[in-house]
C-alpha cells in the first residue's frame, strides 16, 4: 500500500489560529489550561466507509450499453486513549503522552454488484490500513499541544494511513482522532457564527477552493465538570481532478472532487477547572468525506453516465469517568 508523505497542511487543521495569551478575559478566546501530571481517559471510535456507484460502458456485439456498478464496505475500530500531561511550558504549551490500548475491531461488511473490470477506479475498503495501525495493540504518541489547541510534533503513527492521493482524509484524521479541540481565535459567544475563505493546495487537484465556518452553541451544565459550550465547525474544499485512467483500465474523463468535514465538540467553558481545565474536551462527534466524480464516455444515449467514488470517516470521542 503506498504511503503518502505527511505534509500537515494548515488548511486541514480544524481551525486557523492567531497568537493569544492565557488570560480568560470576557473578550478573549477560550484557551486550554494544562496541569502537569494530569491524566484523562477517553473512548474513541472510528468508522470508515467506502462507496462506489455509477456506470461503465460495456460492449455486447455491435451495441454499447451502460452497465451499472456499485460497491460498498464499512468497518469500525475503537480504543481507549489515555492522555498524560508530562510537563507545561511557560507559554502554556503542554507536552503530552497519549497511550492507545484496549483496541476492538468490527469485521468489515462488503457489498459488490458488477464491480469487476474497472481497474484502479474502485476505492479500497481500507481494512488492511486499520489492521496495520492497531497490530501492536498498544500505541504511545507524544506531541505538543498549545493553549489554543494546535498540535505539533506528532508523527505519522497518529492515524491509520489511507491509500489516497492527495492524503486529505489521512491528514484530517491525524488531528480529528485526538481527544482535544482546536479553539478559534474568537470569543465564545453562544449563537455567534462565522465563515471565512481558505487557500488550499492539494495536488493533483486543481482550481481548489475552500471555506471554513463555525458556530458556538449552548451546552449543558454538569455538576462534575462545570458549564459546557459546544463548538461546531465545517470545512469544505472543492476542485478539479485529472483522469485516473491508466493503461488497461476503463477510459474516463477528468472530473470533480469534494471534501466536507464537520466537528461538534463539547468543552469545559466555566467552573470546575480541576476536571481537565478550561477548554478541556468532554465529547466530540466528527465526520469527513472525500468524493470524486467522473463522466464515463462512449455510452450512447447517456450523456451523463457517471461514476462516483466516496470515502467517509466518522469519529466519536467520549470522556470516561
């Protein structure tokens, strides 16, 4: 399985950041407070789904027909993530050790209808990537996390490496699987929304455009954790892609690509700072998908004979008592 280079693209972080201080003023961003020696445990679940559907040109005698093809597969793994704050720097940045264990894997479900013969165009089910990632049964990650949630110095072992180019989902998972939340440089006011354009480079995609939006939502009050606030963010990227056809495969035209990601994170906003500190993640639901669409030429009377390949991931994170 080819391994994409791990170039962490700024546009694939959940949010962009600007410098900030640790002061929790009324008109300042919600920043994370860390305490050396602090330990938090989470349950993390990752589901990956792949889908392929559309048509291919099939010649029978003198006639060419549009033959429908489809394939789907899905699988889930879960684990316990234990985060230990090893030390805290003077600027509030924490040096974190995250241990992953208690892995559980659900066998993949597959469904295929007339999917043979389209070499290189059907998305992989990624079961091998998941198995390779958890084969040690215990993973130990070390990285830095700033007060605003930006993570650095995390190696490629932080997420399963998916066989995709560009590695947009792999890079997104690298951040989304961490039991933390990237804080926007905005005061957490319930009901406030924002949307900003993003500059993205994802070769071989071209004419790439991106946007990022977010919203603060009211959260519940919990006796043990204090008052919570929900952060909802959305990322969207679109572009054009070249033909994936290779010698011996079905001929297709250049197509379009789309990436969509959402995250809903509940974080400690006020009260009970001893339970992980302000900005500490309590729960999160995150999802992302990449989809490519091509026109299949040579099918008479079907100008819009298409095929679509889609890979989607879903992450669920819950603080353990």
